[in-house]
C-alpha cells in the first residue's frame, strides 16, 4: 500500500475518531456539570437509585429492541454503498415497521415484569414496582429512537449524529437540574421520562428530514426484515448480557452493601469506563459502517481493525495517564467530597481502557460479517467474566476490588476476543499495534504505581511526566502517519494571507 493511501486511511480514522471523541468530550463536560449538581442534591444514595433505574431501563430496552439499532446499520451500509435510493427508502420503511414492533414488545414486557424486577433488584422491603412499571413508555421510546438512529448511521449522516449528541446532553442538563432541585428523589422517574422523550423527538425530527415518515403498508414488509432481525437477535442477547451484567453487579452491591456503595461504584464506573471511553464513540458511528461495507474481504476487515486500534490507542493513552493522576482532585470536584472513597477504584479501573481500546475494533468483526452466533458467545463470556470477577474482588477488597475486577475482566475479554479472531478470521495484531501498546501501557502503569508514593508532590511529578511522555509519543506518531498537520498548517497560512 502506498504511503499516500496509508496516510488517507489514518487521516480518515483520526478525523472521525477525533470528531466524535471531541463531541463526546463536550457532551461529557456538560454531563459533568449536571452530575455535580445532581450529586449535591441527591447524594450517593440518590445517585445509586438513579443508577439502578437506568440499569433496569437499559436492560429492558436491550432485551426487547430486536437488535434493530445495530443490525439495521449493517444492512443499510451495504445498500447505501450501492447508491440505490429506492432500495434505501424501502429498507428504511422495514426498519421503522420493526421498530414499532419492538416498542410494543418492550412496553408490554416492562409492565408485566415490574413486580419480578422490583423483588430482585430492590431487596430492602421498600416497593418500587410502580416506578419500574412507569419505565414502560421509556422502553418503547428507546426502541423507536434506536431504529431512527440506525437509519442515520447507515446513511453516514455523521454531522447530524454529532450535533444530536450535543443537543441531547444540553437537554438532559436543562431537564434534570430543576426537576431534581424541586422534587429530589421523587424526580428520578420524571427526569428519565422527559430526557428519553426529548431524545426520541430530536432523533425523529432529524431522520424525517432525510427520509419522511410513511408506514403505510409497512406491516406487509415485516417478513423482508427477517435477516436483519436474526442478526439483531444475537445483538439482543449480547446486549442483555452486557446490561444484565451491570444490573446484576449493582443489585449485588445494593444487597451486600447499600445504596451509597452503588452510587459510589456508579460514579467510579462513569468517570473511567464511560467518560474515558469517549474515544470509542466513533466505533459504532463511523468504524462499524465502514467495516460492514467491506465485510466480505477478510484482509480489508483486518486492516481496518488494526488501523482503528492504532488511532484509538494513541488518542486515549495520554488521557488515561492524566486521569489516573488527576482523579483525587476530579472526583470531589465533579461530584462532591462524599465520593472520595471511590478514587482508588477509579484509578485501577482506568487501566482497563487500554485493553478495551484494543478489544473493541476486533469484537465488531463478527457482527460486521454477520456471524451472530459467534458474537453472542463472545459477549456472553465477557459478561460472565465481568460479573464473576467484580463480585469476587469486591468481596475481598471492597470498592477498590471492584476496580480490580473491571481491569481483570477487560484483560480476559481481550484475550478471548483475540484468540477467536485469530482462529476464525486469521486476524493478528499488527506490528504497529504491538509497538504502540508496548510504549504506552508501561507509561500508564507507571502513573498508577506513582499513586502509592507517600509524598503527594512525587506522585504528581511522576504523573505529569508520564502524561507528557505519552502525549509526545502519540503526537509524534500521528504527525508521522497522517497529513493532518500539513493541512492545518496550510489552512493557518492561508487564513493569515487572507487577513
């Protein structure tokens, strides 16, 4: 492959990883303001209750979504690349018909299972059955939103998707703060309902401009969506594994400890696994459609996966070293002083993001190729590993042990995923991936080990040095691999000449 071609590939991956990572970063900054205010108003116990209801909503949404939000992207990407507008519009109608089926299924199941879910999750004598049942309309709205989002992803409407992410997090801030200020814990369900509704309305408004709604005769087309649903069923079960694992972990913490512990765990999980993982937001939006478009070419799939790993690892590594060093200041600042017990958990859990950056692009291979059964097995093994390791480590070392469990689960997940991809797709981590990992991971480990230093100044100095070293390595490699810097320099010179 020519140097220019390689530069174009790196440039594309870097561009969209940076765009969606940047959008996610802006969204996270706004979310942090919301979380800070909500944490002050609700405290750890209230945040724990929010976490439990969110886990239930995510679990039910995954269980009844028919996998449309993901499987439709693969089918639409292939049709979109053909340029046949009539076929695209026909398949969009099929997606919307199945989304309505999923919405109705989710609504009914949520109401029917409310009492069972309450007795399992809230083992404290206080009944929350009506709050669980009240999640039913939200489950239905999530199904509709998922279908419309899949349409936008399949059509590669990346700019609209990026804008929607920012608008939604602003809407969540505007909705949550006044409601929680007025009603405290009683406002949890209304906030969930209003934010879910706002997300659905915004998404439908954007997708309707691209493909106007027309469901007439859609019921007769349901049979044509069977291949999409078959692939989606694997995604459903895998999603149930993922969201179910998180619900099991939080329920375990609630029953073995208390709501405060759930709130602390959720805060640590959010600031590391969710916030640090903002670089991965480009995976579903840009990487998966690209991977799906070349799914019949094994060599092209493997090349795309390695390029995505390289860019993700180089972008996220400096963030992780900084996060490990800064967490003792960030957690009280972003939440409140009551959340400081989770610092140790968050620091060790941050290390798991190196494994995740290397695992995710490989894990998408099975779905891109339509190997739903394989993807299902891999996700089941991953979810089981997370539940078992977090429970065992928490029982032994408390909250810090939960962080160790998250780290071990991600390393285990990486090993299993790479072993399967090697066997099924003849995939190997490229020489560049191994070289970048060998350079960046020891730096992150050094930043973590520095947190055990007796002197704070020594810990900070090592953390700053590690962050600078990691940043220098990433900037040097990205500068060497892409023409991005030359483009920026050209734009800067051109703008100065115009001025």
